[in-house]
């Protein structure tokens, strides 16, 4: 529909696809919230596909930088209709993500290794090359830093 409106009415439309966004004030049904809460409370976490999964975890500040770029910077791409991925373009193994949470909480996760969930995929990541070209997008937050920021926020917010 966005492509059609761009063509018919000569208006710029930009679609953005976010890849596994995490950080303070995020969704409490996402892995980082669930894992952090469970680890801090000495409860087990479910690790699907025995941890053989990877995701392109994208810290919220990098998402915000990308969104702001589309609003505030002129694009090098003069097409009216554009569609971009916003992510780190670096998949992280789920077990490495859990290690970052363990390091930030100072606690070891009790892992329940589970089979693959129906409908899930082994690996996802964002190809951000066109977004880099058109808007100079450069994600800069490592998973370790992002998880540490999240855990600090989580402890301050939930353990008042």
C-alpha cells in the first residue's frame, strides 16, 4: 500500500523493519525481560533449540538513531518509496546473550534446554547495507553494553 500511495500521490514513504529490539522500557514478554527476571529470582529459563539459535539483537538507542535519521537527514536515495532493515547486522548466539545477562546480574542461569518451537527459525539478522548507504546508519551498541544498560535499568525500576 505504501508503494502504491507513493506512486499515485507522489509522497515519500519509508518502511522500517526492526530486528529484535531490546533495552529499558521494552516489552516484558521478550527474552531479555523473561530471562533477567528468572535469573534474578533463581528460576529456570527455557532455552529453545538447546540454545542453537541466533538473533540480530538491536539496542533501542540504535533503533532511535535509525528512525531519527529517516526523519532528520536527507536520503542519498531519491526514490519516493524506501524499505529498510534496522538492526546490528551481526547475529548473536542465544547462549552468548544469556552469558551477557549472567555477567550483568552476577548470577548463573538455570537453563532448561528445550526443543525448537514450532514456527521458529534458527537464525535471523538484518542486512542494513542500503540503510548505511542512504542514511549513514551505524549501529554502535554491543550486546554486552546493551544488556548491562538494561539490567541496570531493570534493577533500579523493579527493585525500588
